[in-house]
């Protein structure tokens, strides 16, 4: 009997966790996109309104991911990686927004 055998219930739980993280990431990104589209460049809440949540999401994702790897929980590690990617995406979006606003 191999240790790598995974029951179908475990695989479906992993898939559900991944889908919920993707949906959570989309719902986290949407307000930033809407704010960028419907606001004038250079006008907004300031850099900390976008940078702080995204960097915080990145740090939280790193912590969750490393804890998942330490406990050998594949799902927890995937959640951590997904949260990291959402945080980095938000940070990159705002950095591009700042660059775009500085052009005009």
C-alpha cells in the first residue's frame, strides 16, 4: 500500500479548496479594478489604500503556505500560494496604476 494513494474525497476537497481560493481572489481583485477604471488617474485614496492590503495578503499567504508545507498539508500549501499570488497581483496592479497616472 502506497502512501501517495489519495482517496477521491480528498481530491474533491482539494479541488473545492482551490476553486474557493480562486473565487476569493477574483472577489478581492474586482474592487481594485472597478476603482481604477472608474476613477481619474492620480485621484484616489493614496498608495497605502492599495499597497497595504496586497502586501499583507502576500505575507499572510507566505505564512499559510509555509505552515502547510511544514504540516505536509497539500491543501493548506495551495491556499497559501494562492493568497500570495493574489497579494502580488494586487501589488503589481497598483504599481502599474501609479506608473500610468504619472504619465499624465
